[in-house]
């Protein structure tokens, strides 16, 4: 089989086409403290400065060998743009939320979506970083941008307590918040594509069975996903943390090209459920393997994921900031060793 560039392999895998080897990258958070120290691009500045964001994002490719470049590094870009107050965190702590605009159901009517959404400070920073990344790495490396999804937008705006209560008491209010999230995700995603991004990763763990009632997923969340994906001008991935086993079949018909699963989901079973309807992505544990175990353990887990049928080898969720470069390099090497073993 012919050899493909990293971007060609990634795009072909997402589209369900044959590749010479499974791509190995991360569609979720990639930055580590070690990368920050080497590059000088550190949190929290790298969340808000496009040059530093681009430099730190590229480090995952240049230093660890990941076959894709993914940014930004937190989930607060849309939340802050829609009025949530954020603590910027520090070198090994993600930015986190300090306020929730929807303290009451009546507050939903007061949510302010900026008229020029993509000119807002946080989103424009990511768009500028996208341009810088594309200029620096050229056209042969895939560029992936992440954001929260419709259910996560509702969660960030309402807060955990309201989100859980309104699932039962005021599903119409949650629906309205999700619709706001869908519109924002569509506009933001398409702007990213225009600025050189190849795929967007929509992280929407708040729609997963760990938080959201499974019977309501089909009626409330799935229509938002279909509306979102039908309007995107590029490739898309859905990431849901936790045990998403119960909604795998619904995820497979959501319109996303790729489905990113955590290690709580059995990858072999997920592949059986999803089939060829989407590219399965995952699912080496970022904490119980990449962060805390030996390189040999990481390699064993990675090779098993490929054997189980993933179309793109990736961590099951965001890489922990204190993960070693040695383990990330072993993660990439495992893919090569897997195919070398097959040849032998």
C-alpha cells in the first residue's frame, strides 16, 4: 500500500478509508509541563496568547511525535465568550469556571451571544493560533481544534446543580441552552476551517450517561448533533468522557466522522457497535497508563487498542500536564512496533 503524509493518513482514517497504518495522535488536550519548560510557552499565558498557544501545540508533534497538532488546551473558550467568569489557572492547572450566568430559568433569555462571535477575545485568539500553526507546519500535518459541545455549553451556563435538576424539571430550558450551543459551535467550527484547521473535536461529556439521562439523549441531544454536523464545512470528532457504552449506537448516527472514547468503554465492543459508521478513536488511559505507568505498559495498552480496532490511536481523554515525554514517545513508538510485528 502506498505511504501517506500524516495529514492524508489522518483524513483517510476519519473518512473510513484504508490507510497504511493507524494514525497516532490526540484529539484532546496535548500540553504537558515538560513541553512548556522546553518551549517557554507556558500556561496560563498559552491560553490567551496565539503565538504561545501555537508554539505549545506544535510541541506535541515536534517533541512527542504525535501525528497531529491539537489546541487549545482548555474547555473554557466558549464558556468565557458567553459570559462565564474564569480563573486562568496556572502552569499545571486548567482554567476553571467561577460563575454561571443561568442561576434561574429566567436567565436563559439574557444569554448574550456576541454578534461578531469570532471577533471575541478568546475565539479570535484560537483562530490566530490556527493560522500560525498552519504556516509553521505546512500542509502535511493535520491540525485539530477542540471546543465544548451543545450539552457542555448548557452545563457551563447553568452550572451542575441546575443542569441536573433541569433535565427533569425544565427540559425545555436545557433544550434552549443546547440550541445556543449548537449555533455557536457551527459558527466557531466553520471559522476554524477557514483558518486552516482540518478537523474539530467537539467534547460533550455532559451529554454522556454519567450525567445525562440516557432516554433523553435520543430526543434532546442527538437532533442537536445532527443539526451541527450537517452544517460543518470540515471533518468532525465527538468526544464523550466516561462510560458512553449505552449511547454508542446513537453516537454512530450523529454525523460525526470520528468518535473518541475513554478507557471506560471497551474498545473491541465499541468497534463492534459502531462498525464502519464512524472512525473509532482512543482509548489509552491518560492517567492509569500515560501518566502513571512505565513505557512498556503504555506500549502494551496502545498495541491492544489497535488490535481492538481503533481507527486512530489516541489517549482516552486529555493528556495530563505531568505526563512524561518518554511515555508519549513510547505511545507513538508502540504503533510502529505493532506494524513491524505484523510484518515479521
